[in-house]
C-alpha cells in the first residue's frame, strides 16, 4: 500500500519532468522557428503558393499543342494574328519564349 507522502512526491516528480519536457520543446521551437516579420521579402515566394485554374488562362491549340496565355491583352493580340502566324508561336520549338 502506498502512503500519501510517497504518492505526493511521485506526483510532483512526474509534473516536474513534464514541465522540463515542455520547456525543452519550447526552446527547440524558438531555435527552429522564425517570425514571419524576420523573413526577407526575397524569401516570400518560397512561402507562398498561387493557385491557377484553367479558367484563368486563354488556351490556343495548334499541331496538338496547347498554348496557355494568362494575360488578357496578350491573348487578344495573339488571337488577332492570322492562323499561320499563331501556329509559329504554338509550335513545340517555340516554347522557350
């Protein structure tokens, strides 16, 4: 049978070690995590994501390839080109542009 004093000291020991674990975890987080205010603007792109939907771009197809244009003015200019000139830009050899 365990008397009250032994249980009390065991309970205090368990709580003490839990507090130590908590403090170690908080110290580890402080060392590894940084505030978003401390992130330089050049690094912001690595922390963000831009969702793109098919409805956000204009698609022109030619020779089995799709050309996705996200800018409306560029898409209008491309649409105003004759079909044979559009096919030059939509060829697989021109995707480096």
